[in-house]
C-alpha cells in the first residue's frame, strides 16, 4: 500500500492533500505518514515472529517526539547516541528498559544519566569506556549491562561517510581484540556483559555485507560460549537501505529471513536498530518554487528549502526524487537544477531533473523522513521548518516552524 501517492493528478499523504498542508502550515515543511511508519515497524516485528527480538529504532534518523511517541506506543525500543536523544525518548514515553546507548564518545554526564534512568544496555566501543562506565556504576552502586560493539572490518559498500565497519573507522572494537576484552570485562564487578553488537553502516542495499559481518560475530559468540561466557543477546545493528533512485535493497522480510538463518542456532535474543528503513519513505519535504531562473548554461528552479533544511544532497551528493505536487501536462518538461536560497554553491536539492514547473509551484522531495529534519540547521539565520504528522485525514503539527526571534532569543550583547 502506498501512503504517499497521486489521486487525480494531485499528491496526497494518506488522505490529506499536500496543497492543503501548504496553505495551513506554509512551506518548507516536513510531512510524515503515521501509517507508513507503523507499517514499516510492524514489518520488522512480524518478520522476527519466531525469534525473541527487540526492535530499537535508531533515534538519530528522525528524533521528533511525536514520531518517537508513535513508535513507543507500538512497544518499540530505541537506539540512542546522546543524552539529548535519551531525554527525547523519555519525553515521548519511551521505556528506558528498552533503550540501547551506542556511540564512541559518551561523556560522564551522559553515562550517569543513563544509569540513573535504568537503560537496558550500553554498547561499549573502547577499553577506556569499559573502565569509565565501571567506575561510574560503582559510584552509583549499580551493575551496568553492557554489550561489546565489535568492528568486523567488513566493507559495507555504502558511502564512506556512513560506513562504520572497516578497521579505519572510529566505531567499535577490532574483532580480533574482542575475545580478550570480553575476558577483561568479567573482572569488573559493576559491569555485566550481556551481548555482542555490530553495525557496519547505513543505506546498505546488499545482503552480503550483513551476512559476512554476522558470520564473524557468530564465531565470536560461539567461542565465548565454549568458555562459559553466557550472553543474552546479539545486536545486529541497522543499516538496511531504501530505494531513493535505482537502488534495489532487499525487502524487510527477505532481509530478516536471510539474517535469521544465521541467528536461529544461537538461541539468543536479537536486537536490531533500524532507522532509515522505518521513517525515510514515510516523509516528504514540501517546498515552493520561488523563482525560475534561466541562464545561457542552466535552468534553475530556486525553491524556499535549502541545504540547511535538507543536508543530504550537499553532504553526500545524495539523490532524492523530486516530484510536483500537482501534475500539469500543459507545461513543457525542462531540465532544472533545483536549488535553495542559501549562500553556498553546494546549496542544491537536486540536479538535472526533468520537470514541468513554474513559479509558485509546490514540489515534494521524496524519502525525506530520515536524516532530513534531524540534520537541519539554522545556517544563514534561517529558522528550521515545521513538521507535520498525517494520521488518515488529520494533519497534526508536531513541531512549529521556528521564528526569527527564536534564533537569537538566548543570545546576549556585551554590557
């Protein structure tokens, strides 16, 4: 079922016209489908139906409290990488006992807060972090659950900025050193080793890297089992890609089935941390054409959304489909660069797009539910945009558009 689609030449999100959203909430705005988010989450949950599992949504993909609350109501767990994300999950009524804390640079205050609220597990990424967490847990008279995040040195085949499983990446512990480090953890009285974790990157579109990484982790777990180190779970991370253009990622069910062939024999709970695969295709960035500019070399459609609103094209040279909100066959198709108002040549949303458009037309940048708003900024003193969650025929403002005053209300001049 499509949750974002045309009806009689006009684009809808569920049962709401994007033209109505533009009138009510203005542009640019992020617009999400609740039903799509829930369907994607349930697809993961049902695919693991015969294996004990915990789905821990990767909060960094989209951290709006409204969306986190939708997932919390489903019973989702959460993968966090900062205290800010922890507080967002708690504010959204997420269960702290379903939170996994990842990340290479956890500060003392972040570890203390996570200990205080009783999160499920810390994914440990260095030997120094082991010592720090043990010391803090001792001060709080607690025993902290930990999983060792290993780096299997697997090429995920994705963009180098979102590859995390190679030995030159900062993430995780070299898998060759993991065995001895697991033995070391046993010596710390305020840590309990309950799992092995692995995450090799984001936007993976092939099963082979996942399977190669899992094979290495399974070998490590079996080695530990032979030495009477009993674990509760294996955390296989996230990273399943989506189709932005011509990619052909496996479906959620095929992805899970392939992994389960390797995991079923372990008799451990499986933790998975999907982010993009749950929210990306549930959202669009709604933007308006301010100007159509022709030069001797190029045609530009200058829109009101910029790189501060959607960073992925500038940062990764990422491709996202850009489609008109209202189809108009009376105009000739031309090749445009879709660019924003930010004072940077890197400020583009899409290049070389064949579109029929004119000034004031609305465009939808597809697959914007992940790493859209969460990576946005106020560069050029541009307020961050509104976020709207559509639930059937209702549109809910889940984050108001910032005002210009919001940008500097906490700043101070010298006396």
